[in-house]
C-alpha cells in the first residue's frame, strides 16, 4: 500500500473523545485537524518501508501539524533521561496559533476488541492478542506520560525552547479502531464512541462456519491496518486465505482480514487465536 493511502486512513480515524473523563485530560481536536487536511492532495511523506505502524502514525501526525494553518511544531519525541537511564518521552509540543497557547500532545493509535465476558465494562476493551488493554494504556497515560511533563529533568529541556511546564496545556489524541464480537454484533458497548467501531472479531470456528465462503479476503501487513480496504487490489478466495490465516493463528497472532462481500461493500474482521 502507498504511504498516501495510509495517510488518508490515518486522517479518517476517529478519536475516543469521551475517554477524557477517565484521564482528566482534554482531547486534542483531531477531527478539526483532519477536516482541514482532507482532501489530501500533493502528499509528500518520506519514510522507510520497514517502519512499523506506530512510527508511521507519529510521522502522519507530524506531517498533519506541519501542513496545518492552525498549529506549529515546536518539538517531537523528546527523550527524558535521569542520568543515563531513559525515564520517558514526550510525544509532541506544538503551538496553537489560533488560541496562542502551547500544548503537550500524547498521541495514541490502537486496535481494541470488545470482550463482553470481562467485567467491569471499561476492562472489556483488549488488544487482538490480549497483551494490552484500554485500561492499561489509560493508566500509563495518567500516571506516567502526562505526569512526566512536571519532572525536573523536563524543566531543563523546556528551557532550551524558552518554555515552562506550568504554562503548557496537556491534551490527548487517542485514536482507536474498535471491533465487536460478530456473534453479538447488535451489542451496544457503553462509555466509548460508537463512531470508532469499524469491524468485528470472531474465532476460526465461526469464520469456517460457511457464512463467508462466497466472500473475498486480504490479510494486510500491520503497517497497512490503517488503510481503508476499498483501496486494495488483490483479493483471495475463502479457500486461499485459510492457509496463511491458520499460519498466523498457530503463531498465536490474531490477524486482521479485509473482507469484500460485493463490488462496493467492505469490512474488517479480526480472527482471534484465543
């Protein structure tokens, strides 16, 4: 996939705006930024082919800020050390030219699956391989990443930019792709934005039940998970996708599938190994 399609997918991502009560940190207005950048023409983004999704997302955000009329980039990926030990990183320090204020923005881009068997409600959003969760990320943001701005080590760094932490506003840009169980697709998860729901998840038994044999599929690399499936050109039959799918599941990895049910109908499935 082209960097342009990845960037467009990033701009069309949806923020978890109602995560802010959990964090006590206001949301960065990503939708206002993305509206100002779409339609994205003349895109010139240069990055390495082997750059992972997380680094691509950071670069796309940086590129968006650089091409915005409202914001100015001051600093990015600020490494904070205590002696020779890295104690954390500040994602972005930007200037809001409209409101004449400086903002520390932490950028998050996640894929979460809703497991209704977990309680309580907020704990139900987990990573595709059950190695992380929305709750864990929120706790890390609240207790480590946002508090880092006020460490004495950061004050010395900010002085180089003639900035002071007391005069910097903090915001979170929490972009999420949410997947609900296919077997319970009428479920209405509480607390989070339903606009962020982009697909379904199921296990291999449900996938092989016969419901999807007439559809076509593609298994994107993780760096392309951000892309809209409509841009894909290469599609495989149900039979042809089973082998690479099972190889991933045997490695205890839950792959993302793009699903094409007719010429203009696309969706996303996670097939889970657990």
